[in-house]
C-alpha cells in the first residue's frame, strides 16, 4: 500500500465489509497494537503498509469448558487481498507446569513463534505465516487462516463403536498422526520445540486434508530433557486418538464399566490422574505392542521417551505390524 494513501482512502478500502449507510469516519486507523484490548472490532491496523480490518477476537475451548476469549488474537481481513488472516498481537505471560516430576517454567514468546514460522515455511504440517513489527516495535504474527476442524471436532463426528473405529479407521488416522510426530521431530532436529502440544492445537485443513500444528508461541526453561514436554503432549494426543475420545475414569464409573475392577492407580496418566493411559484394560483388543507405547505416559512407567525418534520407531514398528 503506498504511503501516500490518506486515512480516508484506507477506510474506503473496507467499504465492502460495511453496510452502505455506515459512517466510515467511525473506523479508527491505527498503527500501534501495544494495548491489544484497545485494538477493537472495525479498527484498521496498519502493519508494514498493509491494512488489516479487525474482526472478532479468537476463542479457545478445552475439555468441554466454555470457550475463553483470546483478546490478543484477532481475526482480520487483509484489505489488499481481501483474505482472512489471524493476527497474534504481542502478549506475554508466565506460568509453571510439572510433568513426571520435572518442573517447567513456561512463558509466551512471540520471538520463538516468529522464528519457527520462518523455519516451517511451506511445511504441510504447520500453520503458515510471518512476523512483522508495528509502529512501536511490537512483534506481531500474521497467519494464514486455516479452514477446517480441530482434531477433537473431527473425532466427535465419527459415529462408530470403538472396536469398529479401532480396526477400520484408526490405522489411517495413525498414519496422519505419525506425520505430525515427524513434523515435531523436524522442530527438534533444529533445536526448537512446539511447547504447547494439545489435541486442539491440531487443525485438519479442509482444503488439503492435512493435519497441521498451530500455536507454538509457548516456550519454557527446561532443567532436564528439552523435549520432554512435547513428548508428553504427543502421548496425550495419541491416547486420545486411540481411545476415540478422552478416556476418563468418570465416564467408566457412570457406565459401571467392568474394566474398573482391573484398573489401578498405575494405569492412569502420569499427570492427569483422571485419564486412563493403560487402554488395553478398557479395550482388550488393543495389541500389546501399541499399548506398551501408551504405558510410557502412565504412572506405571519406569522409563520415558527422551527423543521424538524413539516414539517414531515404536509407532512405525506397530504400523508395519498391522499392514
């Protein structure tokens, strides 16, 4: 966009997105996104001479909880191309997590996400975008909008009993999951980590059918294995896929499942004590070779995966076994 465009000319670029009688003078044209709460619906944010019409704040829901509004993540329209973009404005927070006795001091890092966006450019299994500075030097990530469902949204649409699902559909889904693990290995091989691996951070691109990782702005200071937290996340996603949903003790109790008599405290997830990791005790037809992978993420585990390649070797061995 030429620097000579006036604010009124910029506003007129957004005409198609407003009613005919809308007063364009009400549209703010801004260049500073320091206070992301003040970047509001119908504002136009100028980044690197490109005008973005701000739409809604993004939302994120987890584990059936009502969606949280992410005020620093804005849906927007690139007015040069009239295409949807996601703007992740600069936001910093710190928190701690604990996995298998390892304490992680975590924090949001726009720089880390910007760095990874450069690294994974054109990679089919990652969201795509680039970073840019606003007028005050805030690092903003401009992301391509991915049309499609989250992984949980997809799994919830599968209308099948578990046994049929496991033998008829899970092998294909496992192939797609293995692609995701290889993608994380790509990060690890370059000394990077995702930092926030969760099932809702996988989007299934409706245009390509590829499974793609999103949201890698979480970083952490590790005291032991740099990749431990990513590996733990991969295990959780794998178990979710194999179980066709979250394997919860509560659900088994509500159904008065006979598998309850077999389960012990060692069969649950090493962090989430209400999730079952030893799926074979719930679904006895699951092969030992696969279930042994799940057990690496249980309280029963006496050893954990230290590198993504170790997980890949076991997954590919099982996949070859059932071909």
